[in-house]
C-alpha cells in the first residue's frame, strides 16, 4: 500500500511538470503570464526614455512640430514639418513662421534672426541634414548652402548646427529633450499618456545659439536649482512616441534687457507618425544649385567693393553674407571698404567713424557696418563696409 501511493504521487508530480512545461508558465491564479512589454513593463520613471529608444527602432518617422511664442500683442508661431530616417541618420524639414505685424519688434527680430539692412530673417526655409552636412535653402534664395565641417565663420557664431540633432537627424525638436524626461504619472491601457518633466537645460536644444542668449541663464554647477520643464508624452501600444506637449515658459527671463521681455509664454507640441514607411528622405545633396558655404559665406568686412551679396545665410547674423554673382538677383551690393586705423576706439566712436567713411554713399537704401572690438584687435585695425540694399 505504501509503495502504490508513492508511485501515484510520483506520477502526479510528473504530470504537473509536463503541464507546466507545455503551458509556458502561469500566474498565481492559473492564467498564462503576459509577455513583458519593452516599455510598459519597465519602471515608470524610465518609460519615456525607453519609448524614445523604441521610436528610433521604428527606422523612420514623419514629424510635425509647432512652437508658439505668446505676447499680449499676438502669437509668433513656427511650424516645422519633415521626415527623419533614424537608421540612416539623415532627414529633411521645412520651417515656416507666422508673426503678426503687432508682435513686439525686438522679439520678432530675435526670433527670426537679424540680417543686414535692418531686416529680419526669412519666414520660411528648407534644409536637409546628415551626419556630415547641413544643406540650407532660405525662401529668398534660388540655391542651397552646403555647411560641413567646423561651422564657425565668425568667432563664437554658429546658429545653424542646432538643425542637426543627436536623438534624430532633424534637430530642434522635443525629441532632443525627451531622452532626459522622467515620468511621474501615467494613464491608459493599450497605449500610455505620461506626465513627466525634463531639465530646463535640455529645452535649450530646441533653439539656435543666438536665441538661447535671450533665455534664463543656465547655471554651470548643480548648486543652483532651475525649474523643470513639464511635458505630456503620448505613446502608442507598440511603445512609440506619437505626441509630446511641453510648456517651455520657464525659459523666459524677466530681465528688462532681454529682447523677449514682452513674451509671456512659450510652448512646443510635437507629433510623430508614419513609422517605418518606405518613403525616402531627401537626397543628402540636393539636385538644385548648391554653393559651398565655406567659401560663399563671409563676414561683411571680407567683401570687396562691387561684390553682390545675399543676406540670409542661415546663421542668423547681420555681419555675415553670401557672396553671389551680380548677373542675377541679390539683396545688396558693396559700395566700398574703408580702413579705420588705430586701436579699438569704443563702439560709439567706431560707429561714428564708419558713418563718416560711408558718407558719400548716403541714401535711403544705403547702409554701413563696422568691425567689432575683437575683429579690430585681431586685424590690428578696423574696417567700415558701405553697401546698398537692392531687394527687401
């Protein structure tokens, strides 16, 4: 009797092991355990970061981002549309701005960038990006500018490299900040909607370098606390980011000398879709006419009398121009270059000397510029550039 019971118990144990092996595992209630999700099964504070990585694994995506600067005089709105190839590390985008006439003048010039002739940058542009090159085409030009290598035509000036991102080939989007986001709450069953924050410093990556100077100073050490940026992130059932909405108003400074003092709020909204579609991005080298920015883009003091130039270089700097042939249309023409001898005399005196040097070129559409203190010191003398504006 004892032997028969032992054999029965052994048989039951063997049957149980066989069922477990065939059933793939059960929970305490006897139901099969669900497979782990690559995003949702991980700790909450890491899920937005993991969703970004899962989005990149999709291979490609279409994007649309809207950035809104709000003032009491209206809203300046940038719409960015494009496509990014995560696998090939390249992308293409088109940017357009809608700025009402009553929008604060200083804020308008800062947001669009300052150009020679006291004009602002184009309200629309196109660009393609890969790991080596940025091709930029302003709306006012019939050609592309090819930027490659170390993009610094003037000391400390580089307001085009932000177009190339680190999380995606197309930079300047919320994707650049979501890698540092930490979720604090979530909702949803199939997909997820996260309430999260990311560091204020990460928000700077959305903007060109010259515009960042108008925001709150970013501390160089961890002893100064800055407010985090609140963001809502929507993720589909596959773990890919489909939408992100961030309140960037914490970037705005209350300092009176900021050009953005009258801007009261700043928001960004990014949407992603078309994951993994086979539609190709633009060619790394556009088929249309292309100029090498390394030789075509120069400082105004490096131009020569009679040179024709366009003002929008993509670098958002009024001291840089693109030299173009005088046979076609162009924004301006150099009327003369004048040496300003001696040491740096101070900004007001340098401006007065340049005005006198360009007095013969006076007119409603004539302008002048002069060397900065650094340029003056580096070259051992200053230079006054006189030019006319030929196209608004």
